[in-house]
């Protein structure tokens, strides 16, 4: 039984770490959904490692975003607008660079979907 719990904890820590890594990459690459990935990392750490969970939640950079979203379902105005600007700048650059109409339409669709989601979030 203890071995089963250890394996479960290891898998949750790995999933949380992968999610955290992708979430951090998502800060710079707008096609990755940063907030859901950070929330998944927090959940995985909560279920497997109190130390990693506390470290993430108390992180100077990421902690406030996770806490605000988890507790109040809000994001800061700065985070919302920074994400929107970064999203559209990188999408426009990508759309210009890709010559394939289907990729351009996919990028545009993702941008619209992410924008709708971001604008629907409450602002603190």
C-alpha cells in the first residue's frame, strides 16, 4: 500500500512539474494556457507534496496569480492586458510568417478563443 502511495505521489509530482514548466513557457508562448497549467500544477502538488505546493503558492511571481484565481476567480488588470498584448503580437507575427491559410485560420481561431476567455475573467 505504501509503495502504491509513493508511486502515486511521484506521478503527481512529475505531472505537476511538467504542468508548471509548460505554464511558465505559456507566459511567453501565448498558445499554451498558462493559468490552467499553473492551477493543475498547484492541484498535483497539493495532492502529493505539501512542500512543493507551499513553494509554488508562496512564489513571488506565480503565487499571487494562482491564489487570486483559486480564491476569487480574478486576474489583475496588468496580467490580463499584458497577456492580451503578448497574445496578439505573437499571433500576428506567426500569421505573417506562416503561408498556409489553414494554419493562419487556426491561429486566428485560437487567438479569438483565448481573448474571449481572458476578457470573461473578472479583473481585480
